[in-house]
């Protein structure tokens, strides 16, 4: 990755193109350009057979410059840095600040490319690209440009595991408005990769993230709850609130984003122990049971439920 800083002081992470992909793109461009040049030259020779040698040489030079130099410059300018070869290889030419190139950038690249690619058969361009830290040739150095990769292979999606069932809804009263986005990203990154970490390293990281999260919410993390389970429960609470704001209604029972199928094996949190109510589980006061009894409706053959009987 190469970090570029724009004029607005925004850091961009771009992936510079390597020499093999750039060489393949140049070969494709040269094959297309020379094919067009041969076809155009044959047509010009057939139409200017009556000219003298000096005129024919001038037409040949003009054709060479126009087809092999002018056309690539025009294509890069109009396509904002994507020639046919670069489009096939998923590359693009950008400025040093990450913006699209203009005519002057394409002109400098094309003019220097005549010397380092056409006249030296690409030897100078290969050496310069190997020496440069970001794989730039001389044309890129003089023009202030960089060839980057547009098509980056996507990483497999990582899902945040759900919290233990005995922690769902326990942190409904936390104030999550003061938690910064960077901390949420760090917590999410830890939860998706905690199975790949060393147990001691993962426990220390979870404790540090839990401490930062508790400091932002203003409520200390419960001592009987493991740090990883606490982080998962708070992330689940935030997802439930986001779902409630987006879709309305109650957020209770909303499955966490990225959770597996219902009834499947859940994640194992370090030190989570048994759920509430089982031996070895954390000592948390159980909530009083609530009864959900619907009011009985009188049948049609019965009288009204007010106790008043109308006279016969």
C-alpha cells in the first residue's frame, strides 16, 4: 500500500502496480498501436505512391508520431489514465495526490515513453521501475504520476459473533453516544479475529478495549463478565439500536449482524463460563418473570361482561 496525501490533507491508501502487470499492459498497448500503425501506413503508401522520397519520408514520420505517440496520449487523456492495456489489467494512471491526470501529464508520459520504451525496447523503463519504491518509470517521475491497481481482490467477509445468550439486553441502559467510530472499528476487528490470536495476547487486547469502551460510556464493565463477552454484548446492543432506528419497533430479539443460523453452535468466548442460572455461571440477579395474559373476550352467546342483565 502507498499512502498519498491530497491537497485537502486527506491520506489515500493506493496499491501501486507491479512491474509484471505494467509490462503486460504496455505490451497490449504496443500490439494494438503497431497494428493500427501498419494498417494506416499501408493505406497511406497506397494513396501517396506518386509522391517523391522526401514527401513520403515526411508522411511516414508524421504517421509514426501521430499513431504511436499522439493516439496513446489522447487515449490516456480522454479516459483519465486508462488505456486498453491498463483497462485489461485493471490499472490506472493517477497524479501523485490521487487525482485524475490531465493532458499535460499524458503528454509528458508519452514524450518520455518514446525514449524509454520505444527506442530502448523498454529496458530503461524496466530498470527505472525496479529501482523506484513505487514502481514508477521516468515518465511517471517527470509527469508526477503513479500507476495504481484498480481491481483489488476482495477479502472474505468477516462476521461479528453474537454475545452469550445470558448477556443479551443486559446493557440496554448504556449511553453509547460518546464512543468514537475508531473504537467501534477496533472492537469489531478484534471480535472477528479473536479466534486467530494467542490466548494471552487476545485477553490483554480485550481488557484494553473493554477499558476504553467503559471509559467512553461512563459505566464500568462488570467484573464477572469476561472482556470479550462484554465487547460482543455492547456491539450487539448498538446493532439492536441501529435496527430499531432503521426499521422501527422493538429491538428485542433482533439477531446481531453477521450471526450464524438460529440453533447453530455459538462462539466460545475466553472465560465466559456457563450462562446465568447454571453452576459456574456469573452471579447476576434474575429478572422477575412476567406474565403475558391476553384479556378474555366474551363469546357471542354470553352476556356482556359488565354484570348488568337487561330485563326480559
